[in-house]
C-alpha cells in the first residue's frame, strides 16, 4: 500500500521500511524511511550550500571589518592624532595675485596666523594647525597631535608639513586635511628654533646640527648633512631660494669658513661656498645675491659657478636695506622717513628709480613687493604716540614698483597698533601679499604673532 504525504513516499509493506526484518510485535510499529526525488535532493543540496556560503561570507566580512577597524585604530592612535574636517566645500581664493586696492578687513580668527594659501588661512595651535575659510573664518579642517608640541610648519607641494618636538614630520593635505605621510627624522630635537623650509618639492628640516631633505610627495629622506668641517652648526633662519640651490648660513666656524653654503635641495651636495662677514644677503636674481655693508657699499655676488664672484660699489652712509625684489632693492634713510628704489645690475652698479617720503610725524615700515606693486606700512612711532596720549594712526600704501606712483592708500585698524609698547620691540611690516590678500603685522620676536590684520579688495 502506498500513501502520498506531502511529496514523500511511504512504502509500509516493503521490508526496508521497517525497524527490523521480523514481524512487528504487539504495539510495535514499523519506522518509515523517507525518500526524496532527485530534483528534491538537488534543491536541498543547493539550499545547504547556499546557507553555508552565506555564513562563510558573513564570517569573512566581520573579520575583515574587525581587522580593518583595528588597523585604522592603530593608525590613528600610533601618532596620537586628532583629525577633524573637512566642513563644506573647499573655499576658493579671493584672487590669483596681490590686491591693488586692499581696504576690507577680513575676520582674524584666533591663534597665530601662519599665512594664507588659496582660500585658507592657516592658524598655528600648540599641537597642530587649523585651516579656516578666508572669507568666513569658519574652520575647514583641523589637525593636531596629543602628546607632542608643534615646532614649525611650512607649505610644500599642496600640503602643510608640520615638524614636532618628538622628531616626527607630518604632511597634511590642504584640501582634505588628512595626513599624506609621516616621517620620523633621526636625531633629537634640541632647539625649539628648529625650522621647516620649502624648496620646490623638497622639505628641508633645519636643525642646529643637521640639515635633512625629505621628498615633499612621499616623505622619503633624500639626504642629511652635518655642518661643514670646522663649523659648529647651521643658522636657524630662512635660506635664500636660488635657481638650483638653497643658501644656508654656517656659524661658529674656525678660520675663514664662516659664510654661505649653496646646497642642492635634490641631493644635499654643496655647490659653492661664499666666505664673507656680511651674511645678511638677499636674492637679487636666479644666481645673484645682494647686500648692503655697514659702511654703505652695495655688494652683489654671482653664484652661477663653483666659485662666487663679488662686486662692490659705494652708495652712501646711513642707509638700510629694507626689501629686495628681482633686480631691485629698496633702501631706507637712517630714520625710516623715506625709501628709495634702485635698479641693480650683477656688477653692483645701480640706478635710482623713485623715492617715497613718509607723512610728517610718521615712519615707513618693512615693505614687500609683489606683482609689480610695492606695499608699505606707514605709522606713527610709539614715542610720538605716547607724547600725544593717543594710539596714533597707520596706513597701508600701495605703489607702482616701476614708477613709485601711489596707487592706493587705506587706513589700518586700531587693533594692529592699539598697544604703542609693541612698536618699541618690533616694526610694522607687510608679512605677505598673495591670493588676493595682504597681511600686515608687527615684526620682532617679542611681539605677539596675533598682532596682524588681513586686507582684501
């Protein structure tokens, strides 16, 4: 007898469907054996394989997420980083060049402004950098580290490179605020004055006892050089950016070794050595240096070859060198009440271009040239302001670099010179002119770096 039960076949009369071969005893029943059709067996096998496959994929996915999360956690905590951002779209720059008529004061924010890069204002913190929108002063991203203090920073290859007291250099992408690379530089940071300098696609770590070059793209160490034999250290100040070389000062040298050393930023090789007591040189051209001696002689040096060639021409006593641009110098009178621009040749011969005089009772601060314009701060000295018991006044002058013709003049806000004592320890100076803005502040080690304003058209 055959009965159909839900697709299963039960053959009650077959011997292989019973518990044993003997006849069942009273109260005992045969145990049926359930058989599947081939199609049903295939479906059951497929369902079993599918269930096991889902379990396997689930386990692998969970493990991958766990491992990835652990690696991310280790990556973030390895350097004790604090990363936030980005907030909103990347802010565009206010301009591609220095502004011609800057008269609008932009929000200043908090912290020490490092500079303006495109549409971002970089502010230095104790442990890192905050990038703020130049228009709104809202934070675009922030990067910091918990257990190490920031020593120095510099913008290189679309990123800001941060140098920490534990010897770690970190490159943070300006657009994303995320680290590109981390490089631990050998040696201990002994001096808080250690600095980071940009040179094309090379990052140069300037320590007293060593110069180290890193690739701006990968962070790979390219070279490392000690001071020249007979010298005790490298001067911690910005190098002169020439064509193919960076000029660094070697200090505390014996004999006649003091002077400038031209270092190839790609290889770290020394290209030339200038032995000269007048180390306050500036970049006049791709291969030309210029300085003004204490006795009033204008000195130019051609460093295009292995042996520098020096030329000198006397100008006048009681002059100070205030600014250097391509082929031009700006000299000030002894009392900083007038500036004279001169066109200078490689042989140190020069020609006066124009002269500008400060208003009565005012002085001229440190100028800056950019995009065929000269930006000069004019302010009332602190002594005269104290005599009048006022904060004084200050203006920003914009001149044509070729003719000296005044293109624009704007009043500077009181916040810049509200404390006359600041002018006793630093001069008013133009700190930068690019990306549609001009930054004006006070120069000097004892002046707060927050005493500056940013102007735009």
